[in-house]
C-alpha cells in the first residue's frame, strides 16, 4: 500500500484546466484529496473522502476519479491535448456538440412569444454528429469519438458534398438532422443559427431517403405554439429553443445559453448497479458529489430488450425523483453507447418537492 499522485490536464475550445488527485495515508486510514481549476489560477481544493477510510475504498475512489477525468479527455501530458496518450486518442475527432441547459416552465411564455428564438422538436434518440471529412461517412458521439453509422444511413447521405458535418439525433437507422456545422469544407459554426438551418434545408433536398429527416424549425409565435402543443399531445420528449442570431458554441454554459431544452418527461443517464435474480429488472444508481453510489430503484426490462450487465450505462425515463431516494414510475429506454459512468450523476435528477410527494 502506497501513496499515489496524478496530475491531469485538458486544453480544448478555450478551456485550459488542470486536475490533481492525491491518495495519501492519514490517521486511521487513507484519504483522496483533489485540486482543480484553470491552469495558472488559484486551484480549488476538495476531497473524495470526508474521513480516513480503508486503503481499498480510497484506492477505488482514486481510480474512479482518474478514469472519469481521462474519459472526458484529460491527459497526463502537460500540453493538455484531449485524449493524448490514452486508448481513445485514435478515435477522438475533436468535433464536439453544443449542449443545452434546461429551461423552466415560467420562461416558456417569453420564449414562445419572442421572435428572436426559434423552436425545434427534441427527438427521442442519441445525439450524433455525422461527417464525411476525409472520405466515407462516419458518426461522432457527444464525447467527440468516432463511431460507426448504420449502412442505410451512410448510403442515404452519399449525395452530399465531401467535407460536410451535420448535427442531429439517431434512432435506429433513422437520422433526424437539425443543424449544419460544415459544408464542402466551409466552417459554418460562426454563422447565425437562422442562417444555418436555412442552408440545411437547401442542402438536404439532395437527400431522398426515409432514413433522413430534417427537423422542422418554427419561427413565428403561432408556429411555435402549434408545434409545442402537438409534441406535448403525443407525449413527445420535448422541444428546443434556439436563439436565431447565435453562432454554434461548443460545450454547455454554466447556466442559460443560446440553446435551451424543455422536456415533457424526465430522462436520466444512470448505471446498472445489479441484476435482480429471477426477474427481468435491474437496480439502477447514480453517483453523488462525493462519488458514493446512490441506489434509485428497480427498472423492468421489456421482453424485446436484452438484460444489461452490472456497470452498463443506461437511459431511464421517469416522472420525478424523491430527495436521495427512488425515481418514480421509471421506464426503460435502453443502453447508452455515447456516455460513460462519469455522466451518471445524482445532480441530473429532477426532484418533486417533499410537500407534494407526501
């Protein structure tokens, strides 16, 4: 048993961060302490163990935080180049999506009325950018990793110009495209959202396939209200509001932003903590801020789905969660191939006030 220290760095799209973790012996056991922040600035100190714990538990916490950070692109190289020197280096494309913050119900009226905001339906799939930069079409998941595309989809996109990048959601062999990031080598990320969706509509007319759908963009208050009501009426996932004048900004802002999502049902990325014996159900869980596993209840697996293994990352729909307790009325959606254990955070859950839940 020995002390361990690691320093990790991350530099990408204006971010330049460092993260240090130390597993050290303390009175009565071991602790895992961290220091992190923007490189060159005063670092924030933290701990993954409030009190000294046995070595095995501290080692597990240390290895977990290192795996999470390296899974997000941190590297031991001081250059901070994402994924450099890790097993994911060859698959990393450097192409990352714009991520959305949720909008609260009191803000809906303002967004529906304001002509400065566009509306699109939020589809019930996995986020997927697609690209043919350098040759054949391939997919890019939300982590920026290159992934395969279904053959029917790759064939459907074959009529588009080379060096094009689209953004959308994939459901089976179908692709729902909602943004255009690059066209024939021209980077369009700094163009306004309104201009990008107009160009997208023009470009996608060359694709005649049921495997590809352009997500409709609504501009007027009447159009937005109509689509909002239709999606809600058929229990769709939700809608996305996009500021018409905004460029495409990679990553997720700390709050607000130029793209906002409103969901009619809640979804969470969790992991399978264990399988239930003699039942088609699994126990799902998430990690709290200290890295502790918090069990969130059982989810039944439909007959047409394989029962996942412990440790698999999965997507679950639910109505609400009780504070540090179970999720209410969970519905199994499937395994996630574009997210990892570091995304399974307790903080993503939407809680019902205790007065209502009583």
